[in-house]
């Protein structure tokens, strides 16, 4: 009975429908069935020998003819790996669902593709084509592996970058190579007034923007006599990026807002130097000369981001040791 049902079935392989005849002149029913089975086996062998190729990556949610072709390839190669998860021959669809993912993962595991996670990318594409995956230089600063990187915590949503039929999620926050270095020397001033109290250089392999930076006076100069701090770009006479006053706790915090009309969006940007100037007001002191020292105490005193995407937070602990100690500016 099964053979009779098979003889009346429309077979769909390689995306083409083939209607097999019910009778052959001069042949018995048994001979007709055997002929049908031979045709099916021949078509399956042809499909199995044909490598599957796709110019784009495929993953859960992908749709289109490439997905259907992938399912057909997996089903045709079921002798090596049970690929029933992708559907049975003739019932393939154009939707990449959980069953397709499971079948592809089985094929990857059996054919040495690692990780075997049911994601169709460059490694799997090369393996199915019968060639070794050629190393590909990834664009800096983020490498795109066979499997899209896991999204960051919910409270800091990741930025997605479209790559054909799949979205690759970049890490957020990401580890930055940002380095903050104090460049101003310790000096003794001969007068009061507006003075440069510290300068620092920011550098990184990638382009990083700082929107907030906080200093704390760790010197002996009374905070009441320190007023109106300015953050300047490039030199101690350069353009003013932000102004701030010192708090009762001795903290000076500069906050910057992105403005595309300004150079470097009006932010502190890696590759440049910055200066902090403030007013020192005369006050009495004893035998010890008072001094100002502006330190960056911890990574939390700096808000750093990807310059090209200010939604991506940069962690800055890789190349910085805290506290970052500023120069000692003695009043007299």
C-alpha cells in the first residue's frame, strides 16, 4: 500500500515538481514502482552532490528562496545527518525556524563546523561549497564571528548593524583602548588669578568621545578660594568647551553636550589634548604653601562613548590606572 501511495505522489526536489507516471507500457505494477523509486533515489543523489551556496548569512527569522534551498540541501544529505528538523523532502518552506536551526546545527557538528549553533555564516558556506574557509580581515574595531555576539544587558541596549539577512549585535558596553595621561608639570605660581591647573591627553585605537569628566581637588588650597573652572581644547588659550564651579566636596565636573555644528561635536575626543584653568583667589596660610591638585579618582568620573554612536558606552579600565593624579600647583 505504501508503494502504491508513493507511485501517485508528486515529488518536489531542488525546487522543481516532477509528476511521475502511473503506468509504463508493457511493465508490471511492481516494475513501475521500482522505476519510481529509482528515479527518486537518482534525484536525491543529484541534489546531495550539489553544494548549497548563499551570498548572505541565514539565521532564525530569515526568509526567502535561500532558506528553502538550505532546507532542501539538509534533507538531501539526511543520510549523513538526520535533517528532519528542516522538514521532509517536498515540504520545505522559505522560513528559517527552530527546526531548520536544529537540523543545520546537526549538519555542522557532523561536518566539523564550529561552533555548531545552527547559524549559516562564512564558515558553513565555505564547508558546504567544499572549500576551506578563507581568513577574512574584520573591520576595526569589532570582529563579526560566525555567531552574532550576545546582546548587552537590557538597561544598555545594543546597537544592531545590518548584514544581509541577519542583524549582528555589537557589545554594549564595549572595552575601549582609551588612555588618559596627565601632561602638565607641577609648578609654583608667583601670582593669583586665572591659571592652568592641569592638562591631559586622551588617545585610543578607536575614536572615543567623552561627555563628562570629573576632577577632585586633593590639594591643601581651600576650595572656597577656587572659582570658575574652564575646560579648553588644544591649548591653555584654546576654545572653551565647558565651565564649572567647585563643589563643597572639592569636585569640579565638566558636562558636554553633543553639537554636530561644532568641531568634534563639542566633545572631548581621543587624539587631542585638553586644559583645565581656574581662578585662584588670595588667602592667608601658615608655613606650608597651599597647593591645588586635580585628580581623576575612578573610572566612574569619566563618561566615554563610541564617537560614531554615542549610545554605545566605552569601558576605560583597560589602559587606565586610577586615581589619575594631576600636577601639584603651588600657590606661592
